[in-house]
């Protein structure tokens, strides 16, 4: 199975959710809203990679 990772450009940042990872609601160049999680430390990076893999399985 092969797929490409979609590339989006952030146009603007919205509000931040007050949860453990502090994700942001952003507007991308396709004018869709997305939740963006940043990598604050090694555990956050691992969690983001795991979420990405699970959503694509």
C-alpha cells in the first residue's frame, strides 16, 4: 500500500483547545479547517505519528 501525505499551507490560526497537547484550529490553503497538533517534546512527536498511522490503516 502506497499513499502520499497531503501537504497543506496554514493561512491562519484560530483558537487553541485547552487539552493535553494544546492543538490549534487552523484554516488551510484549501479553505478547510483542521486541528493542528504541534511537537512540544519527544512524547508529543511519537503520539502524532501514532495518530497518523492509525487514521490511515
